[in-house]
């Protein structure tokens, strides 16, 4: 199966898994499929230059969260950037992280943290993020973040996920070692095994660490 067919299959599977939005007020421009093709032309894995700003966001429960504090410490961080009304790229990314929860098991929330930052803070209130998280059966240890437009834009810029038009965002997943501050960027729709291999590598360099989550 070639890459185009693989991409189409992933998108179709994710769309089937995602309930249809019923409210017209949720309508927003869809992600542009061209961004998927553009991401496929980028290196699949690359070292990422990430700065975690010391700003306050809000999680899906409406609680204030200091981002730098959340992403610091001994936990490995797996982050993506989505918005709840997206119908192409974002459901696939959310599906990848959702399936990853089973693979992480007890490490989720303890040794490994999943973080999804909205690209559309104007629409994605904490309540909408919580409803979206529920669709993907998000468990404790998977945090969904929104905030003011200016603050979210700064986060996206500093973490290498900003585009002038949020619907043009390329699919990617970041894996960060909070202890050393090193990050790896996976462009496109990475296989969960590839991400978990990186998590294992980070864990193997620590004592103790989240080794063996595969």
C-alpha cells in the first residue's frame, strides 16, 4: 500500500470513530488536506527546537495550568496540536494518541504525559475540549489545553506548531524529555510504535524510567 492510500485509510478510520458534530455553532473551516501532503515531504523524524514558555493555560476541566511546570520534571511528554472542529488531520492524530493509552498502561500520567494543545482557542473552550476528549476515551494523564488567543499563539510559536491560519497546520507529534529539554518531532501520522520506541529510549536513560511500554 502506497503512502497516499495509507493516509486515506487513516483519515477514513478516524472519521468513522469520531461522532458527527450536531451543532451549527461548532462549524469551522476544515483542515486543509494539502497540509498532509506537505508533511509527508518533510523528514519523518527530526530533532525539534522547542521552548516551553512560562505561561498559564486552562485544561479541559477549567483549571489553570502553568505550561512550563506541567512539562517539567521526570515525565516524558507526548504532545500534539489539534482543534475540535477539524475533520481531517486532527481526528487521525487524536486516534493515534488514543490508541497509545493502552500501550502505555500504568505509565500514563505517571511516567508519560499526553498533551493536546488547541489550535483554535476562540472556539475550543474547556467544555468543548472535555467533550472532544470524551469522544477519544481520554484517561487521566492526557491533558487538553486552551487559553487566550495571544497566549496560545505564543505556545504554538515556541513549540514549532504555529501557522498564520490554524486550518493550515501540518500534522505532527512532539516527544519531549522534560528532564533534559530535548524534543523529537514526528511529521505526518507516525506509527505509535515509533513514538513508543522513543519513549522507551528516554526511559532507558533514566533510573527509574518508563522502560518496556511496548
